[in-house]
């Protein structure tokens, strides 16, 4: 136990987030490790968490401080805020989620190579809501439309109930957990049923 504890505590050189997740590190250890990294190293290590490890990371960080709208777009920000993403799928796992704010409303879309087929997957960012699958967690709501016209440079709005978007985004809600400042992990649900699909997001500083 001693050698393993030293590794998890960060005593050994070359410690990575993937190693921490494999060794079942606690939420506080994971957050502390990522906060010590440079933005570039933090992004590299989060993106290196792939496949089933993404779900294990989600489980590891449960019970932390809930995310808020300002974790995605600060109040007063008028531009687009980009988060780099990695999902747990075996292929086409890299993407971005891009966010914008209009007043008190934060919304976004998925920017990825297959958007031409699946659509942009627009969503609203919702605060923790009683009655949801995870009532203490912020979530991305794909069942609601943006309240205003989309920002300049964004793809045109397309309903998530149309075309191939139906198979990917229709009836979906992503529940999100804080990992570290600028880093989160999420789990997808459709009609309240877990989809065994996970993703990480890291703010592009």
C-alpha cells in the first residue's frame, strides 16, 4: 500500500491523470494534481483519458461542488468560449463544445468532424434542477432550443429531432461533474436512462 500511496500522492515523477484514475484516486487528489499542471499539460493529460477510463473518472469525482453557468461563460463575456472534449467512444472521440451567453442564459453546440451528418447539437446549460436524474448537477439540455439567434460564425440552428441528429442528440441530457478548475466530466442520459456514454471537457485557455 505504501508504494501505491506515494504514486497517488504525486511523489513519483511522471504521474498522470490516467494513472490516478486507474489507481482509484479520490476527487481531492485528482483536482490537486490537475491544478499543479500548466494549462497545456492539463489539457494533454485530460485528453489522454480515453474509453472506459472516462466513466471511471466520472465516478471518482462525484459529490464535489456543483458547476455553475459562470464555469462556462463568465458574466459579461460576449464572445465564444471553447472547451476541448474527449468522449468515451472508440472512434471520432475528439470534439469541442462552444459556449455563449445572452443575459442569464448560457447555451452551446458541438463542434466536430461529423457535424455535417449529425448536426451541431445545440443545447442549453441548465443549473441543478429538482426532479432530474442528478438533481444536484448542472446539465446540458438538448431538449430545449437556444432562446435567441446564434452568434456570428456559429452553424445555423438545427433541431435535434431532425435527420441524423435524432440518433445522437434527441431527448439527451448530459449531467456534469467538476474535476478541477476548467475541467469537467459528463455522462449522457436519454429520457432519464443512462447511455453508458461519457466525456471530458477542458477549457481552452
